[in-house]
């Protein structure tokens, strides 16, 4: 049976997603949890492989399992086996051809700036502390530059042979928002959070939203949402 898992994790204690010898990784602990819950598990794939220290609010994974609990009980069973810094939000059966990375429709990222004069011990691993004034107009203009179709081949290793169709992505929105008010960069006030969404399939670009920022609970995610 193929399972679709929606994962949330604090990346502070991990050397990224991908398994590495003698290093603690998200993939490593998820595989260990799967082995504890299911007699057999294979083909674990994730929609977006996060780097060291990067968190995820809804990163989708797919895996083949045999035996163990039914899908409606899989999340609870896995959470009992996983460490406190990783959680399975949802687990569901998926179509046999569902692949967390290849079936992904879009990715959404959040970058945070902590603007208080004093640093915060609670935010030091989740935000960039900038106590100085920010050039908010330039930040808003830079967010606009993200919107549209771009070729990212320059960010891949030179030995990687990618066609232009595989390396091109469309960023459909990019905004800076103030936490306290929810106003986006069109207000040009205190900047706290940036949100931008990259779609897998190229399509006509949209200008960034005006008058409000999407709730971080609904769309703003480090990682990828994939449709099963």
C-alpha cells in the first residue's frame, strides 16, 4: 500500500532531510519510525529535501508499506515512534502512481525577520534578527522580481544535465507581510515575514496580492504540498 504522509518538523537538530552516514537527518528518523510501525516499508520519497536547520510545516512524503496499522491510524502510530521534533500531521492511502516529488504541484516558502531591538532566544533559530532599520521599499521591489518564470539551471551542479523544461519554474506570488497587522508589502510598513510560492508547471505569472497576506497555517510552508 502506498501512503501519503504530511510531515511537520523543527529542523534545528537535523543535518537536512537526506540520510547521511553518522549524522542525524529527518529521513533517517522517519525511516526508523516506519521500520518500528510497519513490518515492511520501501521507496520513501519526499516532495522537498530541506537543508540543515530548515523547518517544515507541511512537507509531503510517499512510502510503500505492508502490514501495520490502517491509514486512518498510521499517523498516531508513527507519532508514537518518532522523536518530539518530527510529527506526522496526516496519513492517507494514495494512488499507486503517486510520487511525493514528481506529483508535487507547488512549493511555498517563508523567510522571517525579527526586528525587535533585543534578540529573542525563542526566535534565534527561526528568524534573522535585524535590529537596524530596513529599506522596506527595496524589499518590496525585490519580492516583485521573484514573480514570473525563471530558469534555475545556474543553481544546479555543472555535471547535472537538465533540459530547460525541467529547470524552469514559475513563482506565482511573492510578498513581505507585517506579523501584527497581516498587511502585505503594499502598505510599506514594518516587515516581518516574506511568503513566496513557486509552481511546478509554468503558467502566466500573477502580481503579488494586495491588501492581505495568506495565513501561514493555510499556505505558507517550508517544503512542498503534493496532491495524492
